[in-house]
C-alpha cells in the first residue's frame, strides 16, 4: 500500500493496463514527451515507446477518429481530450459514431475505447476550460461514464474502463490532481456501475461525484461535530451504468436525499437520480429531495467568484442543516 497523487494514479492506471495487454495503445495531444499538460502521463513514453504512446496534432477530431478506427480493428485505445470542454469540438464522433457503432453494426463491431479528459473547475481556467460536462456524456445512449474521486478509484476504474468492450468516457477532475490517497500494491481492478458508501449516518443521504465527494465528506463531518447530524455520503463514481440499488437503499435508510453536483443545475446528473428515487422509493422519503449545484451560468475565472458559485463544504452543510431543521 502506497500513497500517491491523483495525477500519478492516472499514469499508474494506464501503465497497469498497457503492461497487461499489448493491444492497449495511448494517444493524445502532448501526452508522450511532455507527460501531459497536467503531468498525468509522465513515464509512459519511456516505458512503452513511441509505437504505443503517440503524440497527435491539435485536433480532437483526428484523435478520436484514429482511436475509433484502432478500436474497430482490434486494438484497445486510450484517447485523451485535454479538456472536457473540447468535447464540443468532436461531439459528432462521440455521440453519433463511437456510441452507435455496436448498435448500427448489429454487434459485428465492438468499440473497446476509453476517452480520458480533464473535467471541472477550481483551477481558474475560465468559462471555456472549467466546465463540468459529465451530464453531456450521460445523456448519450451507448456511452459509459465514470468520474473517480480518489487515486485508488482512478486506477481501479481505469482498469475496468479499458477492459470493457464498449466506449467509456473517463472524467478526471482538474481540481483533484494534487490530492493524495492510498493505492494497494499490485493490480487494482474495479467494476463499472458500483457506487461506494464512504460514510454512514441515519439523518440524511448525500450523493456526490468527483471533486464534490471530499467536500461532501467535510460537510458531513462538520454536521456531526457541530450539530449532531449524521449523514451518509455516497460516491456515485459511475453515472452509466448507474448503481441504483445502492442509491435507493441508502436513501431509504435516511428518508432524506441531497445531491451535490458541480455541473450547472439545468439537466444535471442529479436530476436523473431524483427522478429515479421519486419513482422507485417515494414512500421512503420523509422530506423533499434537494439538489446542491452550480448555478446555470458560465464559470467565472476570478478566484472568489469561481469559489462562490461552486458547491462548497460550507454550503453543503448549511443546506442540509436548514432542510432538516425545516422538516
């Protein structure tokens, strides 16, 4: 068991799968000699060479076009789109091509492909480089969507994504890159579609994703220490497939549900979870479900403004406290 950073875990997860399977290749902009713009791919070129770790032109369409072709002909490519915002540049390839190929070919073609990207805010990159767009991918049938919150989950979910026969969009959070966590020695492999209960309490259930997970844990600790309120915190981890069994079970235990979402409020992933709980477990609720989100605005670059619009541990704790006091 060792302690590594989130960014180091990305390289470790990719290297684990490249060592295991010679058909795994990696391509993207500045991923080889430069080690990635966020230094998440340091050492991969040196270990696996230029045939398997390839720098590409600055063209999201070219990156994904090459990856789709490679996957259709027997390789297992990992393709990096530097910022998730740039999905807008190559969305046709994501939504109309890779997501549909298995279906349109009647299963004759598989597409074992992982698309990695840096997602989310908190590092002052402004409105065009700070969006949280996991809900974009979640809305497209044929894509699997994961967003790890810890170094251990980065490695385990990367393995699951690479080994999956279908395209997986893998959201790495920019604001978590320097965070540290324990990762077991040896091979680490998770399953897609499994949430994790990180903290248990009987008063409320908080569902969070990626960078909102540590903030939700901090809020839960504050609620416990200052108000005697004990909250369950669930790391959703995988949006598609979605672990509805765990979500429904944990909400039913407390009767109160809160989602913490970095994406803008309108059509965020939490809205789907609310819909599922309303249909499947309405009788277990003892109060309204509440979504804690970023407002439906372009993200500001100014540090104080960016911090203000993102869900913080303080805002999460205050929202839960007010809701429980008002019941």
